[in-house]
C-alpha cells in the first residue's frame, strides 16, 4: 500500500480534491498557510463544533472579505462550544448547522459521520487538529483514528497537527513517499506502536530494523530519520507513522 502525505501540502497538487474532505477540530490553528493548503486540496469543509470558533478567530482583525474566503459547508457536533457570534456569521453565509446530541460520540466522530454522509466516495479526510493540550483528548483522537481506519479501510485519515503529519499504517507492507527535497517536511519520523505491540521492518531510514519487536514501554522507533524519498514499513499490527512538517 502506498501513502502520499505531501500531496495535500502542495499548492500544485495533482490529487483530486473531489474525494477529499477537510475537518477542523476545536484546537488552535497555528499556521494560516497550512490551513490554506489543506483547504485548497479539499472540496468539503466541516468544522467540528468549536472548530468554527477557531476558523473565525483566525481572521480576527482582518478585513471581512478575508474572513469570508473560507466558509465551511457545515458545522456539526453537540454545539456546546460554538459561540453565538460565530454561529450567526456562518449562518448568514449559508453554512449548515447540524446539531448532534449523541453523548456517546465525540465531535470528531460526529463530524466524520457527516463527511461520509455528505461526500459519496470520500477517500481522504484531512484533520486539522492537535495532540497537545489535554492528554485524554489527544489519546482519544488517536483511538478514534484507529477505530475508523478499521471500520472504513477504503478511507484514509490524515492528522495535521502543529508540527507533524500523522496517519495509520495497516498490517502488511506500506511505502510512504516523503520526498524531503520538496522542503515541505524534515527527515524526522517516528513509527509508533500506539495501538499495541508490533513487529516491524524498516527500510530507507537512518536506523533500519528487521523483524523488530516494538511496544509502548519497550523499544520504540522515535526520532528516526528518513534517508530515502520513499521509505518502507512492514508490520504485523497497525502502527502510527508521523513525519515532521517544515514551518
């Protein structure tokens, strides 16, 4: 299986945005440039509850036309975080407001359900969020990623956090195109067994390993370096791959 995480960071990306959705979570948006790149490479844009506040506040102090340049098609969640002024602004701009009162699902899960309902044939979901802040929220998000990847193997989830791009690699062999020469990412990568113990083989890294046992609390491939434009990971259990973006 092949993965091309950089395709969503390139303004000249050949990837088809018609099957790509962007989800904005309720975490700080630290890079307007990153948001613009992800927005341009997606055709459906959904804010998860307070994510709409983050998008609105990004343009605080800017001219109204700038704030109006990124209007999500939908805001969804239990809406306990959505501010009245933000709701009024996006309602005026014809954004659908979908109230989901289910207390057994997170706003991430609610938004993902709306993505799959609104975009037939969705292949990629770009999640603009964070693993900083509250530990339980970060671990909950990773758990949600893993659950949805198992549930919908035909769909790929990509987490764009403050410094990295992260995604789940399934059982088997995965080829990840990193192309450090583009200047979009650094060589810093990690292959993390956050979903349970695994045996991995790495090729194209500074520290390659063969049939290597890895688990949380044991040996973990953090702070590794990609040395080829395409790196290969073979694993008997799903693992999290993460690579650092250039600011």
